[in-house]
C-alpha cells in the first residue's frame, strides 16, 4: 500500500523549501552576478557545497548549527516554542538546503546573460541598482530562474540523507516519501516501495522536463 501521507508531506515540504530557496537564491544570484569581488568565488563555493558534500556530513553540520544547544536553535525555540531538529521545520530546512544551490546556479547563469547595454541604459535613465534588478534583470532572466526552481523542487522532493539526519524518521511527522521507501525495503514490503518509487520518479521526470523546456526558452530570450 502506498504511503500517501508521506508522499503528500514530501510535496508540501518540497514546495515550502523551494519557495524559500527561490527567494534567497535570487538575491544571492543577483549579488554574485553583479559582484566583481574576490569573495564572490568563496560565496559561490559555499552555496554550491551541498551538491558535493556527503549528506551525512551536511546533516551533521546542520545539527550542530540548528540543534537545541546552538545559538540559532535556542533563539528559534525562544521565539516559537518549538525546536528545528526532529520536526517538520527540520524537513523544510533539508529541502531548502537541497534546492538552494541549483536555484542559485541557474538564476546566476540567466542573469549573467542579460545584455549589459540594457542595464547601462536603465542606469543612464536614472534607475538605481535595485530598480534595475527588479525591472530589467529579473524579467529577462525569469525563464532561467524558473528552471532553477524546477530543478530545486525535484532535488528537495527526493532528499533522504539530510532529512534523516536533521529531522529523523518519525511516522506522520517527518517521514517523507524517500524515508517511507527505505522503511518499506527494510521491512520487505517491495510492492509498497515499488509503487512509491514509481510515483516519485514520475514527479521528478515531470520537474526535469519542465526545467529543460524553461532552460531552452531562457536561451532563446537572449
């Protein structure tokens, strides 16, 4: 039997994590695409690190940074009355971390393709950096940004390692579809694992197909 509650949780968490990563990622990509500082490469490496750092290592870092005894964890608990780790908030954090690098990479590439003459013309007409970014760069780069969001959603939808480390595998609370598949395999429920794995694969293919279409559209825009 397919664990629909786990699939629904994965979808909800992926949407929330991708939305948060989209907001942060667009800002970071805007800074990276316009900066000429030596620190740009360092920031880019830090943002991209989750793509290559082992999930257990990344999850451990998040546990240290966001655990109940950390400054961030204590501040969050004081404000909300709940913790970040081993809650649904932790699942969203894992989704956010998974989606952010892909969104930043795609958005930055799209922003760097914007014709600098258009930016220069807007500044000549008196537009400040923020207005240029909002009225010129974002509209022209929107397809690439949307492609990054689709990739980020696909990545966050199937996260396993970081979610397990920071949120655990709590039935009805933090057990996502990926964790449910793992439980089904470990429990010898192959039919349950097959059904959920097929649905997850279909969702990922849809997201990747959308990302490919948006990427082609972005290249045609320039």
